[in-house]
C-alpha cells in the first residue's frame, strides 16, 4: 500500500508523454483517447494524496514529486490541445501567457524566499485543476473554448494570487497549505487540523 502513491504519480508522468505522443503523431483520431487519459490522470492525482496520508507516507519528497508531475501532466494536455487546435490556442495567447507568467512567478517568489519551489496543494489550486479539466474537455472533445476556457483563466489567476500570498505569509516553507488564510494563521502561531481527504 505504501508504494501505491509513488506508482500513481509515476503512472501520471507516463500518461503525460502518451498524451503528447497521441496529440502530435496520431492527431484527430486520438481525441477520445486523450480525454480518457486526462480523466484517468485526474483520478491518479486525487488518490495518490489520499492513500499517502492514509498510509502515513505523505512527505515533503512525495508532495514535491506530485506537484512537479502535475505540472508536466497539465502541460502535456496544453501542448496536445495546441497540436489538435492550433488556431483556437493562438486566438487565446494573451490569456495563456498570463497564466504562464503567474506560474513562473510562483516559482520565482518561492525560490527567492525559501530556496525551493512551492508545493501548497491549495484548495483554489484544486478548483483550478477541475476547471482545467472542463476547459480541456471542451477544447479537445468539442473544439471550443468559450466560457469553460474563461472560467479556467479566471480561476487560474485567482489561485495563483492565493499561492503567492501563501508563500509570502508563511514564515518557513511548508507543503499542503490550503489557503492564504491558513498561511496567515500559521504565521501567527496557530496550528491547523489536517484531513485525510484534503491535506
């Protein structure tokens, strides 16, 4: 059981490269397979943390590995979307650049303050992940952007601001911090209750 979280993270890492392969080399006929792999990857992301906390193997190493694998997984879906729908992606380049800039700011601020990347797994970041799932479903499955894409951009912006505030509020680096409110409580010396199903 204690190895399952690592295997789930590894499977998501492998799925990312399969998605890239399907998007670039197979193309149009691979859309439904990419969508299936995306949802499969989401389930591995949900259960790796739950199982890790349940079995007592949740650690800084595991959570950092999980975060970096998440980044690779969602990037693979972004590139696959571009391979399949280049015109749609190009039309939204300003919004995409904004999100990439905010993502880069995460890393810059965290490395500047703590000497390593952020790993908060914040609640709003999880909501952003679900909005990305919806946006990619419409983009890859129905070749549309519209409100799902706009929602993902808005939640992406809000969640990135939340994480930057978490980093600024925390007196020392921590993983699995639900929100900037919780980070502020930690800064004031208050402990928070942890949940197996969240963090």
